[in-house]
C-alpha cells in the first residue's frame, strides 16, 4: 500500500436513495374499491328508497283518512244515489215483466184460424166465427151428433186457449145439427178473462 492510494470499498447501493414508488393504476386495483362503493350505494340507497316509500305510504294513509272523514257529509248523498239506482232497477224489472206479458198475449190471426181448421172434423162446417178481446165464438153445423164434442175436445187439447166451452148441440132439422163453441183466449196474467 505503498502507492499512497487507499483502497476503499464503496457500496454503491448505500449512497443511492431508494426510488420513490410510482403509483400504478390497474383495473384490478380499482375493482375492489368500486365494488365496495357500489355495494354501499345499493344498501344505503335501498334503505333510503324504503324510507321514501314508507313516507309516501304514510301520506297516502293520511289522505285516505282525510277522505273518510270528509265523506261523512257525502254519505247521505251516496244513499240518495243508491236509492235512485234501486228505483231504476225496479222500473227495469217491471218493464221486463211487462215485455214478457205482452209477448205471451195470444192475438187471433190466420195461424190460429189454421190451427182451428186443422182439428175440425170433416163433416163440420164453420158457419160463423166471432173474435173479441177475450174469446173466440165458433158457430158450426154438422150432419152428425158426434163431431161437436170431438171438435171441442180437439180445440181444448191444442193448448192455444185457456178453456173451450161446449154446451151441446140442437137439432136444426133436415138432418143438420147446430152447435157453438166458446174458446177463451189466455190473459196475460194466466187467469181467464172476466
């Protein structure tokens, strides 16, 4: 060591300062905090939403109570309207019943005459037929004394008339017999006409 130089060992790492860490942002490092923040928002946001809905329901209940209290004055008016509705329903029922009655009224027409003629025995001649609001009077002539009762029974079983009256026949001379039948038309209320 005679050169006069001293040999020293230099530690190069000792004199260097450690490098300052640089923050590196990566997708993985931000994902976890974002998930935590999102979960917190959902939890506290859901809680806030529940609170808002609860206060909205409280307001609706208060409104309904106010309406209920306010409707005490309207109750009488509602009952009047209900009574009017019931009256209209009663009128409607009565009108339907009247229509049914009118539909069941038998009017004498060519169809009924054809039905009468279809059950008329061959040796019976209809001389006169009179129709009133309540009945049909049939005056007939026959050459035998048996057909009048058969004709009356056939008219009665047709079901068109409420009743068929036959009082018998009388001898008109020259082998002829006259008889009359009274056929009562049904009344709308099911009884016989007065």
